[in-house]
C-alpha cells in the first residue's frame, strides 16, 4: 500500500500529553480564545477544585474576630445600618 505523502508531517507526529497541555496553556493566553481541557489535561496543568470561601462567607466570618472593623459606610455588610 503506498504511503500518503499529502499528510502534513507536523500533524502526523505524535505529541506527548505534556506537549498538548503546554500548547493549550499557550493558546489560552490569546484573548477571546477558550481552550478546552479534558479532566486529565486539567490535572496535568495544575488545576484544582475551587474551595475558597465565598465573599459572603468571608464577610460573615469577620464578625468572629475581636475588634473586627465595620464597613466604612456604617452598614452591617448586608446593606443594613445597625
């Protein structure tokens, strides 16, 4: 069977998973481009689940601190005045 010489040699070369992730990360720096990652690629890229406090949870936790500052506008953080 004859070889297909019309095939793009750059596309024909296998790439490693690390090369693929690296290229997707480079692509993701282009404004407006949305790079898609598989769960495995995301893990290789260093993604992690978001487990930070929400803004509301952080605000509510500050009342537990001794001497916690109140908002400058005098509101209680929920849009109400004390």
